[in-house]
């Protein structure tokens, strides 16, 4: 971390502390001490602890959503007959590409889970405002190949799929393998393929 600029030092340290201790249990002073920066730098780059957390969410989520939307637009443009599987695959795979193939991806995943559940209302609102346009695009696409499903039902099933995706990331991260509960190593490709199939069956009913 020595060669990083102060902004990156603050972001990396904040993500680690927010993931481990939670938003409200982490102070700006702790972040600056561990990152070897100062409070003036935090105020200069972010203005507040809330804005620091929001910057982290953007850093993680925006690249994933950009890939999702680009791939979805291409898929809809190039295919006359779209499928639930094709859409679900586009929704799921970019998450694993960013989280699992990134050195700090699992930490980013832990941070998101914790900050969304136990962050401030302002942070939760920001996260939802960031996700809703993307979710709506996928819901619109899924509606075209699941015309028998009411919008409310489709929303519920897509949200269930997000929960399954979070759980699958934990499986691949090795948490279960390291425990005494299961004596099996979960392979990324197999887990993703099974997850896609599981979500497709869940949506199509």
C-alpha cells in the first residue's frame, strides 16, 4: 500500500474495516491511522464517512453494471428469440468475473453485504438507486420471454436469484470447504453453471 496515492489507501482501508467491523463501528480516525493518511485527506477526497462508503459502492458496482447493460443490449439486438437462460447468464456472470477474479473481490463482496444491511439509510438508498435502473432493464427483458408472469412475481423471483448468487459467491470463496461441515471443494465454473440453471428454473417456475 506504500506506493498508492492517499485516496486509494483510504478506499482500500475503509473497505477492509467496513467489511470487518461495520459502518457505524468504524471511525474516520481508525481509517486514517491504518491507511497512514489524515482526516484532512478524507475530507478533501470524500467529505464524509457516508460519501466514502458511497464511493466504494460505486467502485465495485458500476463496472459490473456497465458490463451487464452492454451485454444485455448486444444480446437483445442480435437475437430474435431471447431466453430466460440467456438473460440470467448475462445478469450473473459479470458479478463472478469481478468478485472472484479480483484479488480483493471477496473482501468487496463482504463489504457490500455488510454495508447494505447495516449501513446508514442514506447509503442503502444510494445502493438501491444505483441498482434499480439495471434491475428494471433485466426485468423488462425477462418479461418478454415470461409473458405469463405478473411483474410483481417476476420482481420477487429475480430478487430470490440475487440471494442465491450471494450464497454461491460464499461457496466459491472456500468458506464451506475450510469448515468441518462439508468435505468438498466447490469449483467456480460448476457452481456458476448450477446457479444459472437454478435461477432459470426458479424464474420460469
